[in-house]
């Protein structure tokens, strides 16, 4: 059976909310989604937060050119060896340094220690609600829609 998971991460991979922020975010989200759909995941290390079957392609955040999957996989392997603590790499398209986290993923993905998931979310957050959640957590956020 397939499922869709709405994931929300900080744009800062090392970010971890404190207990008060997490509790406030949970209270806020339970006004929008069913309680049993919401899960807060804290990891000891930075993890790649994927989009599952929604992955299409990725492009350079600096010049907009497509990134070859093989180049990305090689960079991911190097970053994985360092537990994703160093996400920098030199792009083959424009030969500039960037971060794996800053690439333009089609559809969105990223890196995080903290992941907020909403299973089978019936809808997206409105811009207003998304901004409020960012204010509660004290960080800029990224939305990831994953399909498995």
C-alpha cells in the first residue's frame, strides 16, 4: 500500500528544537491535523530527508543547470562518510562550491537532524500557518512531500 508523508525540516541541517518549541508546534499542528498523523523525529546525526518516489531531478542552486545523478551520488557518498557534517561540493556545471542541502531538488528534499512528519496529510499548510510554524520553531523551514 502506498502512502504520502508530508515532512517539514529546518533549512539548517543541525537545527534541533527545544522541548518547549516542540510542544508548542505539536499543539499548533493538532489544530490542523489528526494527532496520530503527527510525529517528531530527532536524530543524533544529520540525515538525508528524501521525497521517495517523488524524486524527479536536481539542479544547481547557483546556475540552474541540471546536476548529473552520478555526480550527486558521488557527492552524497562522500558526505555520508562524514555523517553529512560536510555537505559542500564543487559543481560540475559551473565549477562553484555549494551545499548538497542548497541544491534545487525536484521535488524538495534536504538534510536535517529534526524531521516533523504528517502521515497521509490531506492538504498542505497555508502560507499563514507555515509562517506561524516557523515562528514557533524559530527557524526557516522546508516542506517535503514524500510518496512511498
